[in-house]
């Protein structure tokens, strides 16, 4: 997943050039080195950058506050372009400091020293950001005609046109300066505090399976074991621990939903997800069309597939813990780290050597953290840091085929972040709707490369089934998550929700999306509690479905041997946040506002299910 809170590991925790592996079959797993950012939190360079950031922020405020309207009439020295160039330098330093603190914390959230370091740095950066807050507020008070003339006349200001145009979309929801400062400073004791409570609670939880207390990643991984009793034990342990701690997760969910409601009300957002749509620079109508298309496809996708899978597993119905069980045809062999690396780089290289060259740097220059360890953040992410540095990738690698796909996914993000970094600190960030493009495309390249090499029908069936499940998880499951969030945030407006009420909302959307072939039994009502996106980024989840359907359409264009596709694709990635999705998709003949766009993306998933059904019939002849 992209843009999780920044994560870093201090040198004391992760010496450069060393790694670890829980299973010898995996080989030596790499641990990232953060000395590319700072040697450690007490290093002179880190302290110097903190002091420099404070000095520059205060000087910037003294130089420019109250003067931007006047600057809009100037060209060159003293103009808006000069102000934004100085602002961008400060943002890069802020980002580097925050990335290091975040990466340190999420490398081991169980270490109190890491938590204190992260909290102190966040607080410091929030305080310093108050000195910069005037800039976007003042810019948005300048008349549109004056700002347009400024950008046309002054090349330095014109360079930042995409950022300025983007910023002005926030204008209708902008509050008075003092209120904006209050919202900024209070975030440390509101949303940020409850985000941290969630992270630290989740990192410390353990799940008792046959007397062994294991972390979340290990317990979730056991749901992919071929042995059904093992999956059942893992599910029971997860359900018990979630239930034992459900009061904390209910409090966090209620508080953050109310916090968002207050913010949305003050800013004047009409719909509960409008602030996310604005941040993603995507129209509400486009997201609504996506959600409706996916929900309409539930019977053709998840309902149909899970009914087929139940028969393959010899069941009339699957339990909820069997959803990601491997098929009997699936190999149980672990995939070594070296094999995973070569698989992904080969697939990337088959598409474009430049893509493989960028991805290879993550391995060669120690930008990846792979081992599972106590306190480490669960899941996976790619963090872009800042253009003056480089991205980092975190995975929890356990040698499963899905782990290889996760590696391909996160490296796709990493490649995207490297290419977009050339836009600079203000314009490199890609909206979430397009941020999943490179990651999902990287997965698709890897899957197709492996599938082409597989001639055995049973192995091919297992690979196709796994890909279909991953796509259902990315599209159907994420839209169900989005619908769950909509229900929770809507209900929260009427008052605080109990754990039971949240559980009922969760079960309703799960039953609708998974279909009758999945038996949703007691214990599953608490499984909403561990999804980090609900906490860190409300309504983030539809971006996965957006990205998957978009990539399916893109890949169809690629398969059609579109001339110059690779070059167009790289231009899309290099654009970062400088262009709207409509402008970026136009060279490929794609339009996300066209209702049929989503049908095309979903039809690829349906086609893979058709192929699976045909293979199954062929094997039985």
C-alpha cells in the first residue's frame, strides 16, 4: 500500500548490510539502511537539519507573511516564484526529518524510545509548520485573474502552475487563518494521537495459537495454510484477541469519525467522503460510478468465484477463514528471497529495462526491509521520503506466492516515486487514485510473466486462482471496505457507536460482497478492527479498486501492441501530481468518466474466472 505514515529504522536496530530470515529456506532477508537519511537520531546531521528547518521556517514567515499579494505583481526577485522555491526547500527538509522519525518508529513500535522520538519530531514539525501555514491561505485569497497573470508573466511562478492550480481547489473549504492554525496544532492531540494509539496497540497484540503467542502477520499468514484446522485455529485466535481489545478499537473509531465530522462540518464538505475525493483530485461522480459498477458485479465476480472454490476444496460452503486458502494444486514450497527478487526484476525488465534498473537499486542499495520481527509495522508499504533522498520499501516476507506479488506491488510504487521525484517536493506526490497505477501494473507484469512460463494445467489453475483472489481482494473487498466506512461515518453522525453496532455494519457489507458460498460465523464481527486504512486514511480504500480497474484497462491497451506504450507509461509516472487523471489517461484513449470504463476493467477479472472454469472442466474430462 502507498503513503502510509513515514517509517525508518535507526542504525542501532538495523546495521547496514545485515539481514535476517526466520526460515533458512528464505535466504538472507535484507534490512534497510537509513544512514542515507541520517546516521541516527542523535547524529550531528539530524540535529543540524532540525535547527536549519526551524531557522528557515521563521525567516520565511518574516520575509513573506502578508506580502504575497504584492509579490503576485512582481517578476523574478521578490515574486511568487521565488517564495515557492524557498518554500519547497523547507518542505523537503521537513519531509526528510519526518520520514526518518516515522521510519524509525514503525520499524519497532514496541520500543518506547522510538515512540517518544516519533512523537517529539511530529510535535516539532507541527509547531514549525505553523510558521508556513500563511502561504497557502494567502495565495488562495489572491484574485484568480491576478494569479493567472502572475503565472503567465513570471516563468518562476509558472513552473509551479500545477501546484498552484491544485491548491486553489481547496479554496472553498479554507477557514480563517486562526482556525486553520488551531486545526493544525490540535491535530497532534486529536487524530494523530489516536493514530498512534492504534499503531502501538496493534503492534503489541499477540495471538495464542497452540500455546504460542504470535504477531499479527504470522497469524494472518496462517490463513493461507493448506491445512484447514490450522486456518481455523488462526481465525479463532485472531477473533479472540480482537474481541478482547475491541473497546480500544471502538473508541479509536468513534473518536476519529467524530473528529472528521467536525472538520468536514467546519469546512463545508457535503458528503462524508468529499474531503478524500478532493485530496485525490477525483470527482465524486467518478467514484460513485466505480462503486456501483463493482457492487453490480459482485455476483459475476466474488459470488461466482467463491462458489467454484468451495467445490474445489470439497465444501458446500467455505468458512470465512477459508477465503484465501490455497487450492490443492498449489505448491507448498517456500520461495526464497533471491528467487522473488529475480522473478520481479525479470518481469519488470521484460516490459522496460529502465523499470528493472530502478527497481534493482532497491535491492543493491539497501532500500528494502523484509524480515518479520517483533514490533515491526504489519503489512507492506513504499514510502517516498523526499526528492532529495530516495524511497524505502517495507514488506513482511514469508516466502508465500502472495509475498512475491506484494514485493512486485511495492516496488511498482518505488519506481513511480523515483520517477515522480523529479517534479520536486511540492509536485511529486501523486493522488491516491493514480498512485496505485504503477504498483498494480507491476503486479500484473509479474503475474503474466510467471503465467507464460507455466505449462502444467494444474499449476496454471493454481496461479490463475491466486490472481483472481488477489484481484477480488483489491477490487471487491476494497469497495466493500469503502461501503463499510460510509455506513460507519454516516451512523456516527447520530451518536457514538457500540462495538456491536460497528460489527453489524461490518457483517452486512461482508455478506453482500462475499456471497452465499462464504459462511460468516461468530467471531468475524470484530475483524474490522485491524484494518489500518480506516484509521490512518479514511476512504483511502477505493483507490485500490480504482487502480486495479485502471490498470486492467491500461494492460489491455498494452496487450494490443499500442505503439510507444512504454514511453507513454513512463510519462504518466513522471508526471507525479502535475496532471489530472483525465489528462494522464487521454494518450491511452481511456476516460474514467465514461461509465463503460469500469466495466472494461472488471471484465478482465471475469475473463480470468472464465479461463479458470474452462481449465477446471478440461481437467475433469
